[in-house]
C-alpha cells in the first residue's frame, strides 16, 4: 500500500482561554505543544523543548501512541505547519499563516481563501503519489473551535475533551460570545463553510479542508482524529464534498459519555473506525489513566492504529510498543 501519514500542527488563541485546554493550565507550555508532538513523531522525542508533552496530571501526549505505530508499521510521515506559535525542529512544510485568533474578540482567520488554495495545491501533490492519505492534527483548544464551527453549520451535539470532565458550560459561553460578535444564531452559516472557518475556526481546519478538496478522486482519505475531524468533515460536506470519508479515532472518544461523537458522525454522514486501545493493564499510571477519560485522542493516534492495521500490525503490538517508549522516556527524564 502506497500511502502517507500527514500531521498538521496548528495553534489558536482559544487555547489560551483559561479552562479550555489541558495545556492552557500551564500557558507557558502552549506554544511548545504541537511542535513537540511533531518532533516526537519523526525523531522519537521533543527537540523544541526538553520534556515530554504531558497534561497537568502527567499523562503523556497521544503522540506516543502514534510514534509507536510508526515504529512498528514504518509508514512515511509528513509534518505540515499551519499557524503554530513556534516551529518544530524536525523538517516540515510551511503554510505561512498566523495562529488563529480568539473568535469571541476577532475574526478567527484572515486570508482563509489563500490558505485553503495553498492547501489544495499541497493535496494535489500528495495525492499524485499516494493511494491512501491519513491526515492528523495537533492543536490545543481544537475541540472548542470544532464546537463553534459545528454549531454555526447547524450540527447539534457536544464535542469531546482531553479532560475527563468536559468544560461544557465554558464552551457554550464561548459560543454565545462568538455568535454575538459575528451576529449569528445556531445554524446560520449552514452551507457557508468558508465563512464558518473564517469567523469561528482555526488554521488546521482550513488546511485539512483544502488538502482534502485538492486530493484526487482515486486516493482514499482518512481523517485521523476525534470531534475536531468531524468538524472538518462537516465543512467538507457543506461545501458539496460527497465522497466517502473515514474518521479514524480511538475507543476513548467514541465512548466519551460527555460527547455525542456517534450521533454527530451520523449527522455528517461519515464512516467511523475506533482504535481498540486498552491500557487498563499498564503498569504506568500515565497510560492506565487513559482508561479513566484522560487525553483520549490527538496527534492522529486512532488513525495511526488504523494505518498500522492495514499494514499487518496489530493494536496489541502498538500498545506494547507505546509502553516501551513511555518507559524509556520516563527513565531519561
């Protein structure tokens, strides 16, 4: 199978709103989160910062799962930088865009049409050489911008969160503030996906949206992520994209009692893959707590497991490799 795993790293000022992102509880870490994930995928450890990305409780970034899948299945990886605060140290494709702004205060993305056009060009190039493209994301605060876009487009349902307790009231308040600034109500941007990205979205959404529309028909596209990728799929559907889409995520997102993942997926008309990860027997609390609702997904963890399975690598092998990588990282730190 000729294919590629693409990680789009991005940033949004929404991540700086207190309580939105698990990274936001330590604001100094936010600029490093996505580029550190990129470093981990290609080089096995962060270089932009000398620490493993963790949440405030010490749970490791899901990049460690994606890295384990890469190690076991050996599929090619490309990093695309679309609006991070800092660049990664590993090689990457540069989209030349600023981080997204807080949509409560200002238009989220300026020059969104140009960013989409550049992303289409990238998609065309990648599509010519790949039969399957798995597109993943790393974006602190991204479930909140996903929620805003889904509401504006007219999709009813709560998105997931990297925390066991989803800050639903906060997300609703951000929606109310943003809708007031834009002058819209629920569903008012139905059929206007570009306007939704411009006013309420983030650079990752624009980039993945553009890439997918630029990729040729003969190439299979897998959106690797949870509710953030459902938002991208919703944008594509409302732009008239009617090809089949697979959203590959983890069992933790699908089983999130605070979110409506499966219902949203049905509304948007996408297929779902749920990576059967299980760290309940892990000797490492940082990984075992994934079973308690921490982290859940990110950096294409579910999509990486899907890709590895296509190449003959079982989820159990990835689980074992994840524990080996985590043990080695803990020892070094």
